[in-house]
């Protein structure tokens, strides 16, 4: 794998373009080594003290640096490190990270009682019917507890979605 160094409009970000696809048309952004747990390549790059963010797209890796170095002083070594990693069949992003996240939608419905709003979700939230009349009742449910933080919430009913 050959890596080309490409300047961007932001002088703290440098693109390292590969001569092949790195991901299956997915893009990833990692802000730290913990977020990069599904990308051994990004984790390796975070061991460089100047790496602030790592972006991985179909055929390139973009790295944002902290202002402790200038790109001209390190870009060739970074390109070589990426090239060596990819040439040794290193994993760019594991399959776990590629699994699509399911979109969740929530919409409001009016009810005959003007003091009651019904919210419906496209995902099952609870297995049974639950009724909470106070924040103390809601302790087993983080969602209900969060809803009781609003001053206008008096009761919370949950049923499936």
C-alpha cells in the first residue's frame, strides 16, 4: 500500500491517502484512544503525542494534530508508519464498528386529555406496562427519572414503545 500526503485547508489536519480502499464506504472519527477501540490503526496513531483526532474514510486517514509539532517535521514518518501498518495487513477498523446503528425515532401524539402528551418510539423500550407517579417511584427507570426533572411532568406511563 502506498500513502500520499495531502494538505487540507486546515493547517492542523493532514490527509494520508492510500492507493486502495481502507473501509467499506464508511467513515469514522475518533477523538481519543478509547473511542478508537474498534480501530487498531487509530489506536496506534494515538500513541503519537501530537495526535488530537483521527478520521478514517474510504481511501484516506486524516489526522488532526496538537500544536506541539509542525506537520513538516513529522508527516513523512507518520506516512511511513501508516504505510507499514497497511502493508502488513493491519486491521483498519474491525467489523464491530461497522455494524450500523439503528435509527430511533420518537414522535408526539395528542390525547383526548389536553394535559397529557403521548410519545411513541419505533423501538421497544420496556417489556411491560409501568406507571410512575413520583421521582421516587421512578428510581428503577433512568428514563422516567430523567423525565421527572422537567417541572411539568407529574406522571410517567410506559408501555412497550
